[in-house]
């Protein structure tokens, strides 16, 4: 249980050569650490790899957020989900975090049937991944005016750190990220990378929470 309210700041869909460095600078200025979950297709270029290295050099946690962001992730046929996980993990290479976090793509942040499928779950368990879900999605990709900040604050949960989904990509409202950090500091809200068990149904390959409701109906 958190003594004070806290956010776990997680960033999906990057890295972006412009947005991600700006986010990193804002985090560094305040001494905060975050969790970055890149898409594999954004790591294919030298520019993507350079930005990934910058994330790692700053000490942030790095995980896997699929290769191409299918919506929902479990809709891919056959072993398509496994291929997406493996391909991105290879691109993460030496920068992959020891936690082996994997986050599925869900389409609007909805944890619905089909977010996973059985081949994906079997692979994640066999290879010792930790599935990182979330408490709060603030629709930053639809709110470039910064109105996502109020939504994020409204979705702060009691009693444990709130895992918040943000997006370090263009047009996702990150021009207002510094203001968000200022607001939470003023309100005494902390930032941590300690992820609560409630959003990790698989930990280091072990099934520790419900996941059947995320498999195809």
C-alpha cells in the first residue's frame, strides 16, 4: 500500500525521435523514472535504436509492446502473436529490461476478450515474461490540448500506485507533459516504477492472476 498517492508512468508506441527525447528531459529534470514500452517497428531504424539507447542510458525500464500494434493483439491468427513478441524482443536486444515486461495492444485501452490468445499466453509463460497491464488510460492520443491531465488525475486509484498509460508519439499531448509533472508535484503525488501485482496477471512466467477474460470469447 502506498503511503502517498503515486503514478507509475508508462509510455507506449514509441520511441519517437522528437517526442521521446523531450519526455526524457522532463523526467530527468525532476528525477523521475518511467517504464517505456516501444513498438518493434519503431526500432528498425538507426534513429529508433539511438533513441532506445538514450532511454536505457537514462536508467528507465524498457519493455515490449508488440511489433505492429494489432487491435486487439490476440486477433492475430496462428502464432502471429508469438512472432510479434519475439521480433520486438530481438530488436530490444541488450536494452530489454530484466523484468521482461510485455504489454499487449488493446485498442483504446479496453481490456476485452481477444487482447490475448492462447499461443501468446503460452509463450509469455514459457519465456518468463511479466505481463504489464494498467489501471488508467487518459486518452492522451485524443487530447493533444492537454485535457488528458484532468482525466489522468481523475483515474488515480487509492491504496496502490496507479499504472498510467501515456504515449511518447507525435500528436498525443506530450507538449503538456511538463505541466502534468508540475501538477502532480503540487498535489503531492509521487512517481514510482514499482508495479503493483493487481496489473500483472503473469509474473516471470508464473500465472498469478486472472487472464481468461482476456482470451477470445
